[in-house]
C-alpha cells in the first residue's frame, strides 16, 4: 500500500462525522491513564524485501500474555498509514482480525502465539521521514517516537521490549551495504543481482530503537577497546565522496566511549557500533541500538566546510547519542511522558562531556544562553509544560527545550546539591536497579535519593510544575551582618493556576569591594516562598554574586547599581558570574530604554557604564579569547523580550542595535586592534586559535555596526583571506547584513565555491535569511524560489524559514509579512512533513507577549492555519494551544 496516500480511516468521532469541515480535536493522551500492556512480544523476526519504491515487510511476533496486563484476548497492534497484506496466527491464515482506525486487532485464544503480518511500503513516497524512507538514494528508518508503526503492526510503546532478528535482501548495486541493530550474523548472494544479510541484536529493546539502513555507503573505520578489554568495531558511514569529512565524528565517538567509562562507569555492550549520516532527517540524530542514524550536519566536518561551532555541535551530538546507550537504551522509558528520563539526563551527560573536552565555563555559558533563548520563552508561553508532561495529543511536539534542556538543568541541580561523588552513587544505583527495564522519572529521582542520600520529596515539584521560577533577591545589613532575603514565585502556566514553592539551590558569594575577593562560596537552598539567609562574617557593604554558574534555572530579580555589575563583570572569579554581570548590566539598561524610562542623561550614563565594562573585556590581556567571545555577546532580543510582560520587538531591536553601533563607534580603535591581533593567528584546532577566530568575527560585528564602510572593507578582507569556514562564514554573516557591493561579491563566491555541498549551501541560505539587511524579506522570498531550495529537505527548509522566524527584522516586520510567510510555510509543509511544520508554530504562538498591532497580525495567521480542514495532529495541537 502506498504509504504516502492516506487510507480512508474510519471516523474516530462519529458525532462529528457529518458536521462539515469543523476540525476534529485529536484525542488527548494522559499520563495518569497508563496501563501495562496486555500482551508482550519477547521476540520479533523482521524480513525486508527492499526497494526504494516498494519494500515488502514480513514480521513475525512471538506474543505472550502479560501476567500484569488486563487479560484481554484482543491483541492491539498499532499502525499508521499501513494496511495488512496478510495476517497469520501460528502459521494459519487468520480470520479473527479487524482494523480499528489505524490499528490492527487480532483475537487470540491462548496465552502465547506467533503472529505473522505482511505489509507493503513505498519508501520513496514517505515525505514525513518517519518509518522507512528513501534519502539521497538510500533507505533508512526513523522510529522514535511512533514511526515503527509505519513499517509494521506492533504494540508501538516503549515498555514492550523485544529481541530483534532482522533479515533483509535487495539489489546489490543499489544497496551494497545492509545494516541493522546489533551484529551481522550471516550474509550471502541471492538471485538476479540481489544479496542479503541477517542481523541479530541480543539486547531486548523497544520498537523505537529499531533501525535499518541500506544503500551505497562508505565507512571511516576505527576501534575502541573497552575498560574490560573488549574490542569494538566502529564505523562512520557516509555517501561516497563524504568520507574525507568523517574523522572528527569518529574521534568524538572514541572520546565519548572513553569518557562514559571514566565519568559514569558505563561500558559499551556490543562488538560493533555504527553511525550513518543521512541528508534528510527531521531532528539531529537518533540513538538506535548499535546503529545511530545522524543528520549529516552532525557528522560531516573539515576545516574548509565546517565552523568551530559545527565541530563542537558534532562532538556534543555524537556524545549525546552514544550516551543514550545507557541512559535510554539499557534503561528505557515506560511511556512517552517519561521522555525527560532519557533526554534530560542524556543532555546533562553530553553537556558535562563537552565541558570536559573543551572549556567548562564557556560551555556553561553557551548552555545557559540556549536555555534562555529556547526554553524560557516556552515556559512563559501557551505551550508551557512540565519536564514530565501530563498530557499530549502528538508526542513529537514534546521533543522540546523544556524536556531536553530544562530536564538537564533539573538533574544538574540534584548533582549540585549532592556533590559529584554522591551523585555518581545515585546514577550507579539507577543503572543497577533499572537495567533492562522501562523506567519512570520517579524511578530516577528515587535512585538518586537513595544512592546519593538526598531528600528529594519537595524537589519532585520540578517534574510536575511548569514555568520559570522568579526569585527576587535583596541584600541588607543588620547588626553588621549581611542578610540575603529571597522571595520566589512560580508563574501560572496553562492548566496550572496554583504553584507551590520549589527548592532552589543558589550558589552565593559576597565580595569585598576593596579587595575584590570573597571568603568562600556557599550553597543556599530556598525552599519556601520567602526566606532569609544571614552571613555572619561578610565584609561591610558587600557585592552579591548569586546563582553562580547558574546553579538553578530561574530568573533572579534584583535592581543593582551599575557599579556593582561593572565590578562583578571585571572581578568575579566565577567566569559564568562575570558573563552574567555583563548580561545584567546590558539587560537592565536596554529594558529601561525600551520602556521609555531613560532620559538622555540616563541613557548616556548607562552606555558609559556598559562601554567601560566592554572596553575592559576587549582589552583585558589576561582573558582567553574563547571567554572574551562569550563576554562580548549582547543578550538576545528574545531574552530581552522575556523581561517584559508585553514587548515591542521593533523597539527592542532598535535599542539593541543602537547600543551595538554605539559600542562599535566608541571603541572602534580597540576593536580594530583586536581584529588585527586575532587575524594574525594561524589556523589550528587548538583552543587559542579557536578563541582567536571567535573574537575575530565578534569584533567585526561591532566594527560594522559602528561604521558600515569599515565593516564592509574589513569583512571582505576577512572573507578573502579566510583559510577556514569559521572565518569565511563569520565574514559573510557580517557582510550579509550590509547594503554594499562586497556583500554580493562574497555571496556569489560562496555559492560557486561550495556548489554541490548541501550543508554549506544551507549556510548560504540561512546567513541571508537571518541577516539584518533592510530588504531581508525580499531576500527570503527569493531564496524560497531559488533552484536549490527543497521543501522535501528539512535542513534546507529550516535554513530559510527557521532562520527567518528567528530573525527579528524579518519575522517582526511591522507589515506582518514575516508572520504571513511563516504561516504560509506551516500550511504548505504540513501535508509533506507535519513534524517539521509544527516546529514553526511556537514563533507565532508568542503573540500575547507582543504589542497589540503585531499581536493581532500574529493571531490572524494562527487563525488562518486553524481554518484548514486537513491539518496534521502535530500542527493542530500547537495551533489550538497557541490560540486557546
Ligand atoms: N532521541 C533522539 C535524540 O534526542 C531524538 C529523536 C526525536 N525524534 C522525533 N521524531 N521526535 O537524540
Ligand atoms: Zn536524545
């Protein structure tokens, strides 16, 4: 059956069957409704007769009644846009089966049976990229969360664990390489130029971890010897021609394997570990057992085509997927409400890994920046949900910054409170207790509680309450002692009007103004609405450094004299706190300026304070350049908008750009000297050279803001002299925002130079769609018509439209054209790839926090989408929640 054409599904809601286009609300799945499966599937054998346009699947399930189930005689097997070609029970053609909507129900008489089902798929017609699909001439699968049901009928839920035997055969010329989970146990030649392979994975796993890849691939091969002395074969598989860009991925894999042994005591458990890069992929990568499938952008790198940031992202994602082998695969999730069990924990693990591989403070700053840009707005908007959600309509919509990044912050807080050693005892106990099972977030918390010896009773609120806690802080002097008063509020979020006080661990230090030192950091835990903490031996009139290294994912509210922030920006010994002080200084100023609360005198005083701190950062010879690059970043516009209940994106942009231009002009000499110094550093992958490159483009950004002509001439010089993608992309980014002939020269050169390299052409698209050029909307429209634009490729779609949606100039154009553009792409993409289409909805969903004129335009776009009768569950859920 054609997987791309929807079969006529029985109406799910007979009452509305006749009522014309009134969109049906998809059913709501609730966490509290969890029931154990009625049937288990200890073993499954899959046989694939492969073809790009037609693949036949024969699946044999050994099913067994679950003693903990409800005893039902009916076996429910989930399906999605597939229909059975045949159904047999214990080898006999079965009559006792029927369809229930997309699902197949089989009546069974005994306690154990063998059910064999044939399905027919059209991989080349599968544009959703879930299930089995064709990408760039090869076949691959994506099954998390519910893609396996697009391949065959199965109880497609993560608490049904099976051992998989896979046989596949296909044309040898089209599919010279045949891969699945586990180990290859046999292979051979067939008739008519076909060949076959058999794979067996000894580790029971849920269906979402199944994977198959077939195609013309070439491997960069390596080995790793585990701590107990087993040799593991490693392969990074790519399309021929890409093999020269795989070494960093392979090195990152080896580093991950070693790090997980040393840091978490986790050893790899198969003799083979395969990574495959595919060019059409909805997300970043996928941790299928022994066969990780990656978006090419998180595999392929060489200095000419990948930036330093790309290298870091590859290392992080390779680590992330590898670490899932324990946090996700050996211990998996009971149901999808527990997603943060594996994702939050695995993000924390990849963050700690990257910190150990590079600079810990720089990594921390980057992670907090991502949290604030991506997660804080989620937490304060219509789609806010706890890290362990209570309900969903479409689980794909819950692969969010909240589940992933806030989930990681929540576990990091446990680690902070326990200390590293005791935290490790907790994770050891967790892996020990739950190995081979499908666990819950509660199981994790309990294991940390028992293993680390913490009382986490109240802490569990972090799993159930959504919203970013706001902590008001004030420091007073009483009887010669410093008193820190903290008051917390957790904002109301959809479905959660009342909130309880949460335990908030805050690292605190009190600085002596005279000496610039403090007498030690303390950890205070605010676990009431309000509390006071007395510091007996604090210096007189100290400067407060709070939430150091971002010990809690909260917003601190405290009006502070600029002088205190300038002091901390220059002297705090916690590098994160230095960054934070600089950010606060700028946020405080810009928020006041946007609110119209600054007269000319105050504005100039504010700028002077910022300029002074900025000059210190630009010229500090002690500072390493990687850190300098972080400190030079102004807070993102979306983060500034977060500080206001309702904001005017135009005003925020104008004020922030105004400050940037002022800094660029005021510190022109220092910035040019910096740009000259770092431009002389030769290319290497060492931290010093990477720092130089980071600062090079940062300096250029400010120089161009202060003086467009100087920016254009330095920009094109940096572009022409570039010996690596970091410098070339950095220069092009700056030039793309300028209206000058150098812009056209560089864009044309870049396109010609990298013709045929999809990942680099993505950069060419996104730099233009993300630019601050006054005609950026015209540029985006032209890019969407460019011959290299592809609606079927998520990377390409994102390179144009996600870049535009995140670009305040394009998106928030007062005409509403930006909103219209994003509304259009959602409607056009939804029938092709609903998962990717739904990712664009949250940008429009922020309308309540935007000034009224724009808000009504944003809302109108959402309503226009809601009118569509055939919306996917994905987009329907996001749009109705955003309007509701
Ligand atoms: N488990 C993958 C990861 O975080 C993400 C897969 C998400 N897939 C999806 N269709 N939502 O590494
Ligand atoms: Zn993950």
